[in-house]
């Protein structure tokens, strides 16, 4: 039997990524184009399909060879209805029927999933989770996303909002999150927010070598915090460790819920490599009591980088085909 091919499309607020992935998770082609979100849904839907056509062309197959299409997109969305509801980073989008548009354009079955869930499925299928029984993934970038893979499936939830791990409460008396809830992990552990907290504390007069960067008008980022920590600045060390501890709190909580074989750290902050992994692992061990400590999931770094989204979307299309759960067309 001929090999099967899946088209994966990852719709982001800034870029659209598309690629052809085989049934054995081999990437045959991949490309990225700008989303041009300000031009509205019709324009973006066309760009997504054009990027898909180009990915098919570059892989050397034809559309007839594609078995199905998977799209990963920012939430809130409905997998069941195949619509994007109202994502904060796609202004003006309301109830856009992405799945059916893509499905009709290519005349192939299509599926739509939350981008963080799709990325977790990508890591499970083709990256850090390959061969593992289960995983929980934290995506640490502008916000904190999440995905849970268990028993050969990823968790969507009854209302398609499962695995929003950025909104686990870590400080019930803490700061208010953009979602309206108080004390979310995202407020303390995302790259943007941990840099924001550092900036506020520096402005309030914390002694640190980062004060020079602030005076020079530079935007404090997690990269700057890490650089100063590595040069021996004690405040940079404190804020870096605080962020890692919050991530570890999220990991411990999820271990008690899922007890997955591995916990994957993904997203922009993973560029810090061992400087991120080691302290998170250390706090993870320290926070757990002896009852669970020896039977908890191992924390590892993601392997697919920015490819996880489209690879996972393609994998989600394969999964839908296997369980016969496509709708639309
Ligand atoms: Zn929140």
C-alpha cells in the first residue's frame, strides 16, 4: 500500500506554517509565510490554503496524494464545529469556519485543533515524546500553553478547552490574568510576564546590574535576565529561579493529575536549554513529598521547535482518520 501523506497547517498571529508529513512522521516539506492578520479572515484563509498548496508542490506529491488536512490555530475554538471563536491574537475573528473552508478548498477531509494541543501531539508523535506512553507539555512563550497526551490520544475536553495549563492557579491571592482569573501560571511563568515582573521590581529600585539596561531604555527580556544571572547578578538569579519554580509548581500539579511518563517544556524559553531544565527539575524534586517523588514524570525539553505545530496538526488529521471522526466536507 502506498504511503499516506498529511498536510499540516499551523496558523499563528504572526506566521502561518505549513508542511507535508508522512504517516511515519517524516517531514517532506515545510514553509512559513506571514499571516497578515490585520487583513482579516478571508485574506488569511486564502494565505493558509496557498501555503498548503506550496507545501504540497515542494514535497513533490500532488493534492490527490494527500489523505487529510490538519489545522492548528489559537483558541478559543471549537474542534467539533471546526470554527475559530475569538482568539486574542487574531483581532476581528469571530466564529470563522476554518475547517470547512480548508476542506472545501482542497476537497479533502480536514480537522481543526487548538495550536498548543496540536504541538503537544507533534512532540508525542515525532519529537521528545516518541515511544513514550504519555506526556504533558508546557509551552513557555508569550503566554503559557499546554497539551496532554494520554492513552494514544490528546485531550480536547468536552468544551474543547482542556489542557489550558497556563491557567492553572499557582497564586490564589496573586495577580489577575488576562483571562480574568487570579493567580494563573501564565502571569508568573510566561517569558513576557516574568520579564514584566522583573521590570516592575527594577523600577521599584531593586539592586541589579540590569538597572543599566533599563536606564539605557532597553526592554527587559528573559534572555537579558539569564545573561545577567550567568554574570553573577543575584537579583537576576532570584527572578530566574522564581520563574523556574512556578513552572515546577505547574509540573507537580499536572503530575498529580495525569502522572504522564514525561513532562515536556516547549516554546521560546527552551532556547535557554539546560539553564531552564536544571532548575525546573531541581524545584520539581524539592516540591514533591517522598510519597510521589520516585514515581513522577521525567521533565525534558521539546525537540521539534517551531515545527511541532504543523507536524502535530498533520498528526491530528491522521488520528481523526484512524478513529473515523472527521466531519465537514
Ligand atoms: Zn489565566
